[in-house]
C-alpha cells in the first residue's frame, strides 16, 4: 500500500470513529436526562409513601383506641368484646 491509500484509509477510520463517538455521547446525554426524570419521579413517590405510612399509623392508633373503648365500655347493642377481641354475649372479666 502506498502513502496515498494509507492516508485515505486513516481518514476513513478517523471519520467512522468520530461518528461513533458523537452517537455515543448523544446517547449518554439522553440517558442522563432519562435518569434525571426517573430520579425525580422516585423522589415524589418516596414523599407520597412517607405520607401514606403516617396516615396508616394514625388510623392504626385510632382503631386501637376504638377497640379498647369498646372492650371497656361495651358495644351499643349490649354485646361485649371478648379478650380475643371477638364479639360475644359474655362480659370481659
């Protein structure tokens, strides 16, 4: 191979390499943008989960207090709640 062909071949390899590098860098930018969008959505979901857990804790404590009040005071229809928290006609001892 003479010098002219070597120069053409090296220019072609450089051009193909430059095109590949450009495409890869564009893909990386797009991927980074996608990751940023996903990360922001995950942060929003995490905040929502925290609020749901707080609400569940509040409902749990309200329900526990409600069941305890029924166990102490009895139900409206004069039925009582047994020790195992099931309804029955027997009173709590």
